[in-house]
């Protein structure tokens, strides 16, 4: 990460305006869409302490070129831009991608950026990261820091990381949000065990619902300066936690739920019922499973009508 110029009075004024806007967004928990309608930013937006973590990492590691997957209401974007301004980055150009900015978020983040006069500081792509990131790899683009907060399923985060690794300069920083989630946690563990990424900062979980023991809420990792030597024939296991006793129960419940859904889709309703019942025995707090269990009692035609899936046997 190169040296930034000293911030000018104008940059500092802008950083201050962004900070005030962030405070306002958190205090009202709302933003305006492009049509002027007010929208509640929760639960999609980055909560306050996570925004602070992102800001602190960006302040400390002083990136010049930054990238973000998953913009939502623009809260993380504002934190990154605030840090870039405070760090005195001349002509910042923060790259963003989110295919649902218009359809789900009413272009509210883009509106906020325009209101703050920040349009020229961002490069927005209204497409999924799985299309934008490889294109940028092909263009030879390079970044100092990437924030990964898009689709949270394992395959999506893994693909995001796979391309982001190629886009990061040696020593670049990847920040993962929601490392307490299975998919994100696994992708982050892969980065560490197979690509040699080193943890540089963690935001610890406060122990509330959804937080898995031993996993932070957010993790910032640094890419090694020289690539780790890897073998063609095997990878370093990165899923030990999932097969240990600690997560054994979680794994069993999710496997049963998955098997139940397959059975329901294939019309084996009795088998689906058994799987959902057993899953609830292991994890009785998984509310969706109760609804899935109820679905196994519906007539096949009704299952088809409500889900498009069949349920003719069982
Ligand atoms: C948890 S929200 C992001 C919150 C945001 N970073 C913030 O600070 O407020 C997840 C975002 O990822 C976006 N997303 C989902 N799939 C995506 C994909 N394939 N590529 C890029 N963004 C995606 C969603 O539209 C949503 O805006």
C-alpha cells in the first residue's frame, strides 16, 4: 500500500460530511431510495460496531485502491470512503458491485453517494461479483483492500475470494463479514490454510444468537508477500471444525434438513417428514424446519402449487 498524499482541507471536509451522514443513518436506521421513499436499513446493513471495525482496518492499512462486494444500503461503502478521505487518498476510486442495488435497495446507496458528491469516487457495477471480478482479473486490475459482503453461501464467497486473491497486490487485505456463518467461515479458513493469508484483525462475537463458538463476526486477513507453495494433488483440509464434536450437531442437523428437502422435491414425503423430525430433534430452534415439516402433510397438488415442487408419494 503506497504512501498517500496529505489530506487537503476539502478532503477532510468530505470525510467529516461522510462521518455525519453515517451517524445520521445509524441513528435513524433509514435511508432514502432514489424515489425519495424512506427505507429501514436493517437487517441488511452493517451494524455500528462492524462499520467501526471496517473503518479502523482501512485507516490502519491505508489502502489506495479498494474493492467491495455487496453494497446494500451503502453503509460499508461510506465507511471505506471516509477512511480513504481521512487517509488523504488523492482521487479515490472505490470499486463496487451489487446486482440488487436497484431491485432490492431502491438505488438508495447510489442516491446517498450522489448527495454527498461522491459519484466520481466510485465505480459501480450492477452485476454479480462472479461476472465482475473475473473480468477485472482479465483487465489486470490490482487492489490494496477488498471487503467481501455479497452472497454469503460457501460457493459464492469462495468464488469471490478466489478472484479477489488474484486482484489483491502482495500484502493486500481481504476483509470478510459474517465469519460466524458457516460458508464465510469456511472460505476464510481456506484462504488461511491454503493460500497463507494471515489474520491481522478480528471483530469478536459478543456471544449473541447465531454466533458460533470460536468464530469472529468479521476477520481481516493479509495476503502473503510471496505466494505459498502448493501441490497439484491435494489441498490442506480447512473444515476440521465441521467434523469435530463441537460442530457435529450442527452438521448433522443441516445434513438432515438437506436430505429432507431432496426427499420433498422427489415426492418422498414420508422420508422428508422423518428427516425434518430428526433435524428438529437435533436443532429444535431452526424455525424453517417446522414449516417444512408441515409442508410434508400437504396434498401433493398443494405442495406443487405453493413451491413448484412435487410431493406425490409418501
Ligand atoms: C449483507 S448485504 C451487504 C451489506 C453492506 N455491505 C452494508 O454494509 O450495508 C449483502 C449484499 O450482497 C449483495 N449481493 C448478493 N449477491 C451478490 C452477488 N452475487 N454479487 C454482488 N453482490 C451480491 C446483496 O444485494 C446485498 O446488497
